[in-house]
């Protein structure tokens, strides 16, 4: 267990630092995670971070539980393989040089006596480990992050997991590089492999039935799991109106075991369909008095219960093969998968429901327009409602939250030809069905420095721990790898996401 007290900060001091800079409030945890990502990207063995909490909602300090790794250290690498060791040191030097000019000066509001507030303006929960070194003692006004002060307590963690989200489109059209279902599937695998190589954290796929798009997800997820080793693999989202919860649990368990426990399954009621009540054609009928939405939620609860791994099926007294004692469960069972289920939420109410059930939260570029505010503001409020419901339900695991965005750094003429027209994109309002007014989020396109200025004001991205970048998959693997690498190289570091 490693902890960093609130007054610990490993960036060298510098006067006149802009407090809005993403490194300004960095504590010990932030550079630790940054170093871990840098070394991992260079294939340098680094203790795995088993758990990290920079929210300070449970303790008055950043904490991390890391793997205890015997054997070679960076010093040993420098001796045994000077080329790789030198590359690692060069990368670390760049990172530390960038951070050396950015440190938040001591906050005068920390002076005085009394308990210090947590990062989100709440008093910290008592620590079972006793007094913390460097614990503040002052009553202090809640901290707000420079550039995002809106009269609300709290500062957002800046480091993000960054993944891509593909719709898996395919078309024999003249300009499509993904001309068949086979092209789409193989290219999806290749893009996940390439994304892992450049340091992307997640490969996620939409699921749409009766369409020239990605549909049955588990064969694809399993194939990616077999070809990769670190990248998270997920969906966004599986329509639970179409699913048999028990069969889905078998498929999910098998795919997760193949991937070594890397599945992150986004599920939901689903989006508007290509056909009328397609789930009926899959053999699913709502129970008396149920709607399709009700049925999706019932399927979800059954799926979650099965993933708990408890036995529920009465064994045959004369089985073909010997049974373990007691009631039987779905096999194969993958331990921990229950904690990696996400609910794709399009409203505040469904986000609260997801929090109550202990799921993670996915919020995409489409949401019910509930207040008339910009999408990113509505999503930030949705995230806050979700987290409050999650805490109120008594869940103790740290939940995860993702938001999706279309973000394109215009770094060459091809980028500008494809997405230059999106520079002036705005949120769009429309009717998603006969009764639901919805807001569809803008795209972000611009030179990298323009994107940094735009994205630093996106409140939902700030509030989430995971960002999913939608990719134009029909433009091919090479171009989409370039799109992702441009964000990782030119935008993410400037915003403190890396």
C-alpha cells in the first residue's frame, strides 16, 4: 500500500504557475501513474497498479495498492540492456521536464485547525490506517480547479483511460475500405492490436442487429482477447432486449477468460432499431404488463445475478459427468466480471438505476435533453447523480464512468479534408422517438492547440475516468490508428490525460 498525503507534491516548485494547468494540482499519485504508463509502453516491467483512488472520498490522501514484484529494477535494466534503459530514461526525462514548471503552490486556505475537506469538498472518511503523514489540519473552502470554477466543490482527476469506440460499419460503397462483414471483423481485430501498440487503453464496439454493422460481439471480443495482452475490450452497448441472460453469461465468461479478465461489457436497453421490435424475432416477449424497456432491465438483473457465480440450478441425480456438491452455476465462470459491467445511460433516471445496482456508467454522445443545457453539462450532472446513487446504495468498489466523444486532431491535409468541416460543429437537438427530445453532442475538430482549449471546458470529460473516442472505421486501420495516435501524442498530454 502506498499513500500520498494531501500536501505531498513531487513537481518542483515554480512561481506564477497557472492554476488551470492540468499539472497544477498534481499529487504524488498522478506522476506515479504517468511513470507507470510510460514504462509499460516501453515494455519495462513495472509493478501492476491493482487499485488506485485519487478521489479522496474514502481517505484524506491519494492511495494505491501495487504489485510486489521481485527481480529486476530500472537500474538493472540500465546495466543489462543499456539501449532499452536509455529509452526509458529519455521518456521519463521528457515527462518530468514537462511537469517541472507546473506545481500548485501551497493553498493558504489549508491553514488553521479542523478537518480538511476531501478532493470533492466532502470531509474525508476516517482511515483505518490511523493518522496520515502530512494530513492537513485546516478548515478550508472546497478546492476548485482553475478554469473550471463554477461555484461547485471538487476537482476532477485529469488522468484518463482512453479507448476507441467503433460502430463496425461496413459497406461495398466506392470509398469504403471496409467492404464486407469479414473486412469489418478482421479490421476490428487489427485496429485493437494497433491501438494497444500505441498505448490506447480500450477497444470498444457498438452492437446493432439487422444492420451492416457489428452485431454478435463475443466472437469478436474473444478474438481480440487472444491477439492482445493489455488493452481493455468492451461493448457500448449490447441491447438486453435481445439477450438470453444465461447464454450471454456463458459467452461473456468464456470471452473474459480468453482475454485474461479484460472484458468491460456495456449493456443497455438499446437504441432505435433497424426493424420493428426485432427482439421479438429473436424469440423474446415481454411478460404481461411489461414494455420492451422493462424486459431489458429484467434481463439485466438476471444477467448480473448469474455473474455473481452462485449456484441456482438443481443437479440431475443421474448426471453424465460428476457434479460438484450443491446447486450448479453457469460455466465457465469468470471471477470479477460482475464488477466490469457498465450500463449505457441516456437519462439521469437510468444513471441512478445503474448506480443503485452497482454497475459502471457509460454515457455516449446522445442523451435525453432534460434541462436545455449543453450536452457536456447535462452529462456532468448525470454523472454526479449516478455517483450519489452508487454511494447511497452502499457499494464500496470504486465505480468507473466513461463518456464518448468524436475528437479529431487536424495534423495533416488528409485530416483537414475528412474533418475540417467539423470545426464549427455544435450540439444538435431532435426527437429520438415520438415523445423523447434528445441532444446529440458536437464533434471536436481542430488543430491540436485548438482542441486543448475546447476540451478543457468539457465538464463531462473532466468528470469521467474513461474517454471513448468514436472512430470512422470505414476509413481503414492505418488511418484510424493515426487518428488515435494524434490524440495521444498532441492532445492528451496537454490536458493531463497522460
